C-alpha cells in the first residue's frame, strides 16, 4: 500500500494509492463471476437480462488487460508489450469467432 519517492520518509501508506486498481479489479471479476453464475447454474432470466449479460461479456472482451491479482510490476517483471497484447487479442478473437 506504500507509494512515494525512494526516501522512506516520503512514502505514504494508504489504500487510496491503489483505489483505481481495486475498483477495476472488483468491476472485472464481479462481472465475470456473475456471468459464470448465469451460464453454469440452472437459473432462468428474461430475454432482456440475457441481452444485458451478452453486453457485459462483450465489454469484458474489449479490455486489453484484465487486472491481475498479482501484477507484473509487483513481481518486478516486464509486462507484455502492446504488440504482444494485440497478438493475444487476435488469437482470442479467432477462438471466440470459431466457437460460435
């Protein structure tokens, strides 16, 4: 939770330092869990709700990077480049296109 300069006296420890990260994580995985429940449990939804679920799935698929529970940066690893992410997106799109 610490963020600041290299000087230990300038580091601030607060959850506000990562509030956007946590917000994005909750949004991403909250929607993902809802979609899994909708898909894999014997639940009945209206056609309007089904349309909303499809929109939510499309929105998740648009994200180039889902929030990791442990980030590359925290592990002191170099994250994939934008080009690598783009290639992975193409592979993902081909898989989802072939599945339908």
